[in-house]
């Protein structure tokens, strides 16, 4: 039988048996240690800068933590129920015993014009605290006082028409430091304007009292100022306008505060004493007040501005 194809042999029979291939592909041995170490790749400069920055930040945070830990050991945090009245400074500016403040500095200088404070008040609820403060201001400044009646009010008691007394000596207007005009008018609450053309009215007896007392130029720290404002609001909204239960709670608080000092805040008379005393007069609860409050009321009434207002209540 004849063959169709003739194929060459893949290997010669003459090759020795040991030379036959044992694998299809030869690869280098990876487990064999290289003769020479491969050169190390150079680090990225941006990565080195980032690592240096991170180390610097961690170092600064550690130093800051150490400083805060040191400060925390030096500072004693007061308890939330700590009585702040115990830390009122005793060397504060006394507004009622110091010299007169510079009204031009506080209220602005009007060349050739007198500074006028104009107050509208209802005669059915006379703002007694404003009358007391008017008398105190008269002891400090030269004040041109005037009382008028608005057409909305039919009649005003004679004592209210003369609440500022009689000015025995009339002087030219430019010789006075401050004008104080009270207009009896049918308004729901007292209103005050200082700059008639540009100023929005200040409403409420407590707010007007704060403004007038500021004319003495008092300087208080933050704690004292907050306590004074708190007592003013308490006197107006709870003692004068509140219920009998609220009034009793305020009298107990006043009695406790006056057991520690002669006045409601600190060792000097403040606007808190003026407003609280007048609120008690409005409520008629002065005779039933606790012992410390009774003593405090007598201290107020020994001052001429309070005693002059007492005459209006009779």
C-alpha cells in the first residue's frame, strides 16, 4: 500500500537519550536569589511633603493638648447654682456719689439747643419711678422741668400737675443742661422720646427708668448689670403686674437678697431699687412685706426723692 503523505521525523534517532526536551518552555527560577539587589525606586517628593506636614500637625496638636490640660488644672469651674451676688465687686463706680457725667459725651452735642426728654404718661397709672429719677437728676444737673396735659385727658389731679414742684427762679433756656417734660396723656404705657425728630419712642416704665439712670454715668461689670436688669423686669412684670402668687414669690426673693446687702444689688442704690420700691407702692403690699423688705423701704424713704413722691400718694 502506497502512502499518501510523507512526514519528517521530529528528532533524529542519532540524539542521545539524555537530550530529549522535558518541557515546552523554559523560565528563569524565581526562587533563586539574584546576584545583585535591584535598585530602590525614588520616593515621590509630594508624598514626602505630605508626611512632613502630617507630623508637624500631630506635634502641634500634642502641644496644644498639653497646654489645655495644664489650664484645666488651674481653673475651677463654678457650680451652676453658685450665687453670683457673692462676686459683685465692691470697688465699682458709685453713680449717685460721683461728679456729674458729661451729657454731651453720652447724648451727643447739639450746638445751641437744649437736650429735651419728653415723656407721655397716663395719670391713672403715674410712673412713680420716673418722678423719683427726675428728683435724683435735679440733684446732679440743671434741669428745666415742665408738666403739660394732653387733650386726650379730661382732668388731672392737682398733685400730679405739680409733681415737679415750683421752679422759684426762671433762667434762660440755654443755661440749663437738660429739659424734662412730662405730658399727661391717654397712653397704654409710658412713652419717652429724647430726639423728637429722629428717635423712635422708648416704651415701658422700666425701659425709660434704665435710660434716665444711665444719665448718671454708672459703670457696672457684666454680672451687676445683668442682676439690675433682672430686678427691674421682675419688679414691673411680676411685682406690679403679676398675680398675688407671683408677688409673694418676688417678695420672698427680695427679702433673701436684702438679707445679704442694704440694697437689691451691691452696696449702692441702683435703678432696681427705684423701680422695685415704686412697684410696691402701686400694689399696696408695702405694709405686708417681709422684715428685710420693710427695712429697705425705710432706707429708700429716708432719701428726699422718695419722700417727695410719698407726698403724691397721700
